C-alpha cells in the first residue's frame, strides 16, 4: 500500500537472493527531459508497484519462499 512497505519487502527479498524489479518507476511524467505534468495516479502507483520474478521454470518451492518472505515483511493481511 505504501512505498515504505514496498522498500521493506524489496529488502527482504534481496536478503533472500530474490531480486524483484521496479519496471514502472519512476512515473514517466517525472522524467526531467519531459514537460512537467502532474499525474497523481501514475506517480502514486509507480511508487508502490514491484514486479516479482516469473519465469517458466520457477518451481513451487520458490513461489512459497517468495510468499513467506513477503508475509514476514508485511505481517498479517
């Protein structure tokens, strides 16, 4: 829900040698070489979206490990 939570989860995953990406960060409207336009929704979402590993031979044990790390970082939902 927040960038703080995202960064906490990202660090937890990195500590477990799992490296998610922030493909949609920063929001493109904030790039310095583009005209300044405020896009509140884009900026908010871009700061809170992380792309988890996903590939054809990702096994169920790794999926469970990723889920466990995220749960430990965020606490109960």
